[in-house]
C-alpha cells in the first residue's frame, strides 16, 4: 500500500444521456461498474483509501463501494455545482493527509494502472505541486484547453464554453485527471469562484491559482488518449467495452494464446490465460478466471467468472461455466452447464450434463464435486449437493441426487421396454 497516495473519484453526475434509472458510474463493462474499473486501477498502484464523490442515486454507488472496495468511502455532494465543488466535499475526509491526491472521474474506465503510475512518478520526480494529465486530440471540441505560455509552461485551462476563437484551435486538452500535493494546494478550495459561462466551480481554475501562488504546475501528456475516454452514452459504453476487450486480446496473443477470431471473442481483462491455449470464435469470458495452458475453449463457450481451469482442458460449444474449479485433462465438450462445482482431472462430462446447483425456493446454491477420472454420460442432471467418487461412472440420462462411490456405476433411468409390433 502506498500511504502517501489517495484518490478522489468524481461520480456525482447523473449521466442524463445514458437514459437510465441507474447512476452512470454503475453501468458495467465485463460485469464491473465503470467506477469499479477506476477504483481497481487506483488500487493497483497502491491507493486503497479512496474517496468517491457521489450525488445522483448516491446510495446505490455507496452500496457498491462498501461491498467491493471496503477501504474506500463515499462522500455526498448534494448539488452538483462543478468539479471543484465536488472535490471540496472530500476536504474534511482528507484533513491533514500529507501526500498526493489523484483526481479522477468515475466514468473513465479505460485508464490503466500503468498510466496512473507513470503520471504520479512524473509528478514526484519533478517535485510538482499540481500536475494535470493532458491529451492531444485532433477534435478537441468539448474539452478544456491547456493554455501554455511562451516558455511552454502551463498557464491555465480554459473550458470549451469560455474559449476565445484562438483558444478553440488548441488541440492539447485536459484529460480530467490530476495529481495534487494536498497540503500545498488545499487552500484553493477555501475560496472557490464561479464567474464563468456555466457558473460552475471549476477544478480547472486550480492551474491559474497554483501559478499565481508560486507553486509548480505541470502537464503530463498521455500518449494513448483512448484511455481517458469518458462514458456519456450507451454508444460510448459499447466503444469502451470494445477497446477494453481488444486491448486484453492483444495482450493475450502477445503472451502466446491463440485467439482464432478476435472480432467475435470477448474476454474480461481480469481473466488470465496461459500460453498455447486456443480460444475459438464466439466465446464470451466474463469476470475473474484463470485458464491454464493448452486448453481449447469454444466455439460458443460462456465462462461467467470465478473459474479456475487447469491445463489441457476442453470446454466445447454451448458450455456454460460458473464459479467452478476444473483440473487438467478434463473434457466438457458440448451443451453443458457446470456451476459451483469442483471437477477433477481426466473427467469426461458428456453432452447435455447439467449441475442443478440452485434451489429457487430457498435461493441457495450447492456444490457438486466430481473426482478424478469420473465419466458422466450424456444428459445427466447432477442435483447438488452431490459427490461422485474417483472413476465413478454415470449412465446417460440419469438424475443423480445421491453420492456415487469410487469406481461405481450410478444410474437412475428406467429400463427400456420394447412392445413388439406396437405400430401394426
Ligand atoms: C471536465 C473538465 C474539462 C476536461 C473534461 C475531461 C472542469 C471544469 N472541466 O469537463 O476541462 O477537459 O472534464 O473529461 O473540470 N462531477 C461531479 N460533481 C459536479 C460536477 C461534475 O461529481 O459538481 C463529475 C461528473 O459526474 C463527471 C466529472 O465530474 O464524472 C466531470 O464533470 P463534467 O461536468 O462532465 O466535466 P466536463 O464538462 O466533461
Ligand atoms: Ca460538463
């Protein structure tokens, strides 16, 4: 943990353009809210005690933060009077904190821990007091412009609506991420002004304020500007999903995983896959998973998260897997649902096998344990909780409600009858 770093994440806005009942920052990419991605990136660089500024449906955001990021806290901003006003809500919580405060927005899920790390390093190495992250955009419309003086130093940030015609041509924009030496700059929040076109308290005013106060003010240009894409609409949400997915697929391929058709494969960045595994088309892998080497996954496989898969495992078409542990050399080749299960090595799960793990009356989920070498015939229902011993053999079409011992045959189907000449 980095004791000298905390983040303040702005997430009070309504996100009108999402046309949603849900606060914007709780919309998800790969099962994880936008704000969750930002918080995780902060945690990855050692910042755990973060402050999320919430407003619109703040209780919902707070519920999520308490559950998934318990070291962080939410602070309410009742009226959204501007970005500086939002940060000022964190003043009491930060108090005498003597370190760097990162400011981020809760709706920019593509920012990476690597970029945040480099950004904070830059701030520290240059003994900066205020560092703003900037990007160069061919079309800078809508963003605050970074205005530099003759010496190329950052003089101020001017918002789109306050720009002169000349300033409108500036392509370097404010990415909305700041690193602030808290004790040096906290005075800025004591005397906020809103004399601008939008009558908002702008956080961007801190640049000019810092310069006037004789502080060191720098801009750090982020090369990959896709990282600071803010989500305002469903279309941008889809764009961000695509970018996050492509980034991870490229990483996996660089590490030796074959992705047969990247255009129709989705794999959550929280899924690790070892080399020489092949992912066939139309596979969707959500959440946190670990997949070993030399596996074959798909086509049309669906992993829903919390799965650990060994080496040389086959997960074939129309197989859904959730919260399961599958050891090496096991085949689940077709049309199966395996959830809340522990599956040993060298197991063969026949087509159409289902773990009945959920009781919809009690709402309980139960475990299925399948030991090494077991063989399960097609169309079997394993009603959890149930355990199959080593090399247990289950006859096709069985409904298994009781444990089956090692080397034993489990069979529940009724025997076949033949009525001679029935058709005649
Ligand atoms: C802001 C910057 C702009 C920058 C851009 C980058 C200011 C004044 N402008 O503009 O220079 O180029 O981000 O994306 O800072 N929020 C609150 N409470 C408020 C106001 C905003 O929590 O009172 C949150 C919003 O929910 C949002 C974020 O702060 O997540 C940014 O606010 P927004 O109004 O969208 O700022 P921009 O106009 O995009
Ligand atoms: Ca705005």
